[in-house]
C-alpha cells in the first residue's frame, strides 16, 4: 500500500512537471505572435500614412498608442493575477486581442485603426505579464532560469521575425492583413485553460484612477522629449506628482509604494531599466542605420538582423541553464561583456559592410536576451509571494517605458550631423551619428556593470536578513 501510494504521488509529480513543460511551450509560441505584433507595424507605417493622408507623427501613434497601453496593461494584469485565475485573465485578454484584430482588418479610417490597436494592446498585455508570472509562480528558483529562457526566446524570436513577416505581407498583400496574424492566438485558449490551475488570491479593487495618471505621466513625458516642449514637460511633472500622491493615499494603489521600500527590488529595477533602454537600440537603431547608411530596403534590413535574433532565441534556454547552475551574477556579467563587445565594435564599424554589422549584432542580441533572464531572475528573488504579480508586472512596464524613452532619445540624437566623433579612433565621417550613439551606449553598459555590483551586495544583505 505504501509503495502504491508513493508511486501515485510520483506520477502526480511527473504529470505536474509535464503540464508545466507544455504550458511553457504554449506560452512561448503565443509570445512570439504577441511580440511580432509590436514590431510588424513599423514597416507598414509609410503605407498607412499614405492611404489615410496622415503625417508621420500621426502614423507614429499607431505604434506608440499600442506600446503605452501594452505597458500599463501588463501591470494591471499583473495585479489582477494576484487576485483572479490566470486562465480566466488569459481568456479575456486573448478575446480582446481577437476583437481588436478583426476591427483593424476592416479599419477604413485612422481613428478606427487607433481603436483597433488600443483593443489589441489591452488584450495582448496579459502575455508579457504571464511571461514573468508563470515562471515565478510555478517554477522553483532552481529551475526558473530555464523557464525564463524559454519566454525570452519567444520574445526575441518575435522581434526578429516581425519585420520580415511584415515586409512579405505588405509587399504581396496590404497592411490590413497584418491584423489576421494575431488571430492565431485564439487557438491557445483551450490549452491555457487545460494546463493552468485554479489558484486565486484575495479580491481587491483595482486603482484605475492611478492607472490613468500613470498613462498621463508616460504620454506627457514622451511628448516632452519628442517635441522638446516645456508645456508637455510641465504637464509631466504635474501628472507625476499627482500619481505619486495617488499611490501614497489610495486604499489599494495601482503600484504598491511598499515595493520601492525594498531597496534590493528598486536597485534591480533601475539596473534593468538602463539595460532595457540600451538594448532597445538593437531593433530600433540597426534598421535605421542599414537603410540610411547602407541604403538597404526595410525587408533586406530585417534579413540582416535576423541571424542575431534567431541565434539569441536558440541559445536563450542555455542562458537560463547558466543562471540556474552558475548563478544570476555569472549570466549578468557575461551579458555586460557581450554588450561591451557589441556596442564598442559598432562605434568603429557603424556604416561599414552590413555583413560585418550582422556578425556584431549577434553579440548584442545574445546580451539583450540574457540580460532580461538574469534581471528577471534576480528581481523575482527580491519579492514575496504576495508581491510577485505586481512586482513582475512593473518589471515589464519599466521594460516598455525604458524602450520608448530610449527610442525618443535616439531619434533626437540622429537629427543633424555632429562635427566630431566621440570615438577618438574613428576616422570615417559617414555614419558618425550612429558611432556616437554606440559610444554613449558603451558608457551606459559600464555604468550598468557598476550598478549591478551594488545590486548583488544589496540582495546578498537582504537574503541574510
């Protein structure tokens, strides 16, 4: 009897492990589609602007509106995940994504297109939250790195293949057909409902007023940077003060102030924000450089970026294993070295042969993937079980905000032609703007290395306490 009971217990444990593995495969595949949806429309913006007779700044909001809702939505879903069944949240999110995609496919004017993108983002933002929550909730610290490696692989592969798919679709069909690709996600609903459990938490109210002021703060900041407008800058400060007041006084604040009392969490989040901003230069700056300096088409640019992204996706699980066996610190410092190689070399070869740049980008994409794994793993270890959903949701929010702000600064840096190269060893004048940005990014990575050392000391003290 005892042997039978033991065998039954082992079978249940094996089944649970099998369910977790299947769950991660499904989540990774859906993340590929969701991430593609954030990058595909960059390629289609010129065609959309021409069809609806709108300016580039107006067409840019097709991407920006999606990113803002996507960012804030990841925090909302993270908070909801502390209270409700994750399978139900995923079902609702994917259905919102489906409705938005159908509206986008038949969109006949610009306002309807923006509504479609907002609905898409409102649904899709459950997925980056799940990319952090599921590994943190269902995997032990010893195996969490591998799980995070799979989600990072999905995110990286989606970024890589998005522009290529968009180039093919917009060339052979029209941009409307890009909205049909996310519809594939609806087939994952029964699988998520099968493999996720019914775990729930205490039901508390969501501070949507706080969420509104957070969105207003983000939008005004981005407008202040992109337009160099003092009025938007003043609006940013006002909304920021109101948001801080709100989270300090609300009964159930949108973001728990107690999270920031956790010094280990705050320092790790700051380190990740800097790294996320630097890493965004890879998918954002590289195609601009290929088109502007190497005179490649957007589709060809995507092809030159693809090897680095696909190699990083293939090796993402290896990064997770390194984190599990050698520790997060080993993976993080490996990431810093890879970033230094990538940005340092690009400061010399920016504008040179696209084949040479393609090889260098492999180091950068690996660094970008491994950095997210290392920081997500480090961050999850600083949170209590009750804070996991909100804390990891805020992690994803910072990722998108840092990326958006980074893109705005890079765009500003590319306006005009600098007189001097920041790299004293660079003699080629062509591509000097890109070279200077890569020099700045190299210095930022050095700062990140120093800051991460402080993070390790702080997290070490917290664990001992």
